[in-house]
């Protein structure tokens, strides 16, 4: 960031733009990769709430309170110029509350149903997400607004996020799990007509190759990561073409609890510009209801 740069209505004197990305696990790192491309000189911090992963198993009221508390704490400590909620569950639950309390722009991640509708020729589109995301009224509202002339077939897949966590750490994707997830779309009435599938969980970025290999030719798999990164750059008023690349601008990664497979995780983090991770100690503890 240049001296005096305006970020979301406030002036910063820092030289480097700073963004905080947040998810429940490693899923948001796909968005981090897109952010590094869209904002190559930015310092991108990453905070994963591994203490209560997976979010789909938690109570909504607890999650809202916890997410808001964690982000407020992180904004106070790290002073980012923007916060990216790189998690569909957190976005569909807490985005409005976060925007009401955060002093910086908050960019969310929602299922790319609008994109799927734009691409579809059959007018039958799919959504692959967690069960928690699929059941929320937010999804129906997205369809009503952006894809009213499309049939939306949504499947809440169990265990796919765990599969993605394992793939990130170097394990192969479970082919039977992938097959069952895709069957949750294709075996439904009109499921054979699906020609575009929106990913409704950022973890699924790391399963994209497996989805494509197991699905019929011609099905478009849509990952919103690049769109979220472009929106972040737009909100911050950054023209990528005009931003020089500073390789030393990396950022730090934090986890709210020691994650499983920490050694393998660290190897994966290196691919996204992090030398390792540290444990984040929340300022205020929010316990499950």
C-alpha cells in the first residue's frame, strides 16, 4: 500500500496492503492463492478456527458469536485493511453481523449460483456443499434472485471437507466418497441434465481434480475463489496491473487449536506462502451452547 492509501474509507500510512483471510480449516487457502494473484504485493494473514472444526456440526448461534468474537479480536491485533471470510458457512451465517461491527471492509464467499446460471444451457444446475450450507434459506434466496429460471439440485455432502483436509496433507482423494457425493447430484430427478456445478464449500477447491475426473464430460465445476479475490481488490480500490510484486510480503498463518497432521500441514502451507503456523489464543472464549 502506498502512503495515505484509502482502504474502505480509512487512511493507512503502511507501505504494504494487509488482508486477513478466515476459515474453519484449510479450505480458505484456495482463496489465499487467488488473493496472492490479485494482490501480489499484499501481506495475507490466515486464521483457521480449527478448535471447533467442522463448522457444519456446530450450533448457528454459537458460530455467529464465535466468528464475530474471533474476527473482532484479529482485526484489533493485526490491523488488516480488509477481512475475507473464506468460508461459505461463516459467510452465510455471520457476514451481516461482521459488517456491523468491523471497522474495515468484510468480503464474504457464497456459492456461485449466479455464475452457474450464466453458464448453463440445460437450465439445470448443481450445488455441492456441506449439509449446513444446503439447508440454510440463504441458498434458496440466491437461486430466487440469480437463477429463477433454473432447476437447482443441491446436495449436502458429508465428510468431503475431511477428505479435502487429507488431500491437502498429501493423501489421495477417496474415490468412493467422491462417487457418492456426485451421485447425490446425478441420481436426483433431472440430475443427468446438470451442466454446471457450484462449489459451496471452500474446502472443495482441493478436490476439484477428483470431481472433474469422476463427472461426465462437459460439466463445468465452478470455484468462487478468483471472484472473491477480484472483489477484494475492487473493494480496496487496487488495480492489479499497477501493483508491483514484493516477494517478501507473505503474512502469517494461525490456528485456534493444534491441527491434525501438523507436519504434513506445514508442508502444504509452504505452497501458499507460509513458513509455518502459530496457535491463536482468542481474547474471549466462546463455548458451544
